[in-house]
C-alpha cells in the first residue's frame, strides 16, 4: 500500500496543491474503507450489531411501546439504532487509528510525498461513508419490520444526513482521544457513554416513561434530540427544534475537539 500510494501521488512538486489534496484524500479513503471492510470487529459493530439490536428491540419492547403510546415504536428505535451504529463504528475506527499510530503507519505516511491534510480529511470522508452505509443497513431491516417514510423524499434525504452529522461530530471526539492515548481501553470506554445515551433517550422509550425529575435531561441530551429530529423527518412530530439542537450539539463537539484532534494527529504522525 505504501509503494502504491507513493507511485500514484505524481511528482512531489505539487504535493501541497489542492488537486493533490483531493487525489490523496480519495486514495487514503479507499485504503481506510478496505481496511475496515476486512476487519471483523469494525463490520460487526457497524453493521451486524445495530441490525440485531433493532430486531431485538422490536421483539422485546416494540409491542409494549405501541400499546402504551398508540404509535409504532419503530419510528423511535430505527433512528436510535442508526445513531448507535454511527457511534459504535466511530469507537472501532478510533481503536484502529491508535493501532496505526503505535505501529508507525501514520509516521510512514508523514514522510511520503503526500498532502499532509489528506490523512485527517480521508478519515472524515471514510467515516461519513461508513455511517451512511450503516444507516442504510439499519433502514433495510427497519423496512422489513414496517418502517416507512411519510414526509416526502426531501425529508427522507435529510433523515440520512442527521446520523452522518451526529456521527462525524462524535468521531471528532474519538479521534482526539485516540491520537493522545496509547490505551485502546480508554477509547473503548467511550462505549459506556454511548450506552447511557441510548438507554436514557426518547428512542428507547417515550419521554413520559421516565421519572419527571430526569425528563429535562433525557429530552435535551444529544441522542434524544437527534432521534426526535429523525422521527419528525420520517413520520410525525416537531423538526425545527430537535434538528437545530442536533446541529448545535454537533457543532459544539467539533469546535471543542477538532483542533486537539488535528494537533494530536500531527504529533502522532511525526513520532
């Protein structure tokens, strides 16, 4: 892969040009997607676990939620599981990033005639592709269970962008952690946070099912607002408020962690 990348980069004089950034980003994105596709853990956490989780939720609690609220539980569980898949895949990607750093692969790319920004840009693009594919897989299972779009094609298209934006913001946090620590357990420990976000979200059970004192936290936490936005885009419910809050949560995560992630990635590449 190293020799292939070096051979395909062209002459070194233009390695800092915008054209080189695009070309090198696409090459490295392809490398990452192939690496993830060949990694059983990444495939398991990105595709298989979310689909199995959706089926389990529909079997175990779907009927009870529908009897309790009179609404199909799939319009909460499908968005929630798509988001969980995006977060789980980001954690798996963070673990692989840490391994590449420890193995010296990032440092090898740093000394090649490759645009320096393409390493981080390719990870963003690859994450977006992974999240989109995972969302499609969850939706296929959801359609088999009865999930449908009722708000038109534009709303359905916007539905796909919510987990991508949300997942990329979370991936920024994971990247910032992965490039600074050599312990994969610290990155994997983030899954505890994602589990709490899932169980205390409006996608798991309706808001009224939670104790009154915790309802404001559940209603406004990042995963709940993203679930509510996706529910409104697919079936019914408010869209403006939860979508705005999702964008604000995502923008806040990027603003706080993008610079540390970029600095850490540069330091990790120069080790």
